[in-house]
């Protein structure tokens, strides 16, 4: 009987596990009750909950459930396109249809991407570096970071600061 009790997860709970569960539940509460970024906080909160289950070995290489999601979804780069596809499908075009002038703003952003790209080429950057610089004007911070890590990792610090500084100037 004692052997069975020692192999359960309850016997291996730590204060850290419980504290992280409370944080995960708090994130889920904020997402559901307060409607604070539910598409972001619910998966984060749920992830915090399941990762802190004791004795589950979810990240064990070759057989852990989360390892499989990480390996096949992130290392094989399947999940990020699915996320962006889902977010794109949720885009509400109603305000643009109601006020077609806003289409000019979107075109301006794309124009800025090309100006930054070709400007970087003129200043002597190579094509991957210019792509990392050009994406800042047309994408959010995580997309900029992802692109820079793939194309020119040595510019990561500069592009991350530029992307997030740029985003902090956007009025909400």
C-alpha cells in the first residue's frame, strides 16, 4: 500500500507545482471572466497546469505527449502556420468594408515593408538581413523575431528592439 502511495503524483507535489497551478488558474480566470486576451491566456494557463503535473514525464523524448507536440508541431514548423491561418480566418473585414479609406493604411504598411527592404539593400545589407529589417514594418514582434532567427540571427537584438519600440508607438 505504501509503494502505491509513493508512486502517485500527489506524494510528489511541491510548493512550486501548487504555486504554478495558482498562476495558471489566474491566467485562465483573467481570460474567461475579465476577457483579457483569451486566445493567449487560456492556452498559456492550460499549459502551466499540465506541465506542472508531477510524475507525468510529458517532455520525455520519444514518448511524452508534450514532446510530440514540440517535436512534430514546432520543430517541423506545422503549428505556427496553423496559428496564423486561424488568426487570419478570424479577421473581421467589416470595418474595412464600412470605411474603404482604411484600405489605404494597409497599403501604406506594405509600402513601408518594401521601402525598408530596398533601403536596407542600398545600405549594404545582404538579402536575408534586409528581409529581417523589412518585416518590422508589416508584422508584429513575434513574427519579426521568428523571421530574424531564421534568416539573420546576428540581428536579433536590434530587430527585436526596433519591432517592440515600433509597436509601443501604436495608439490603442
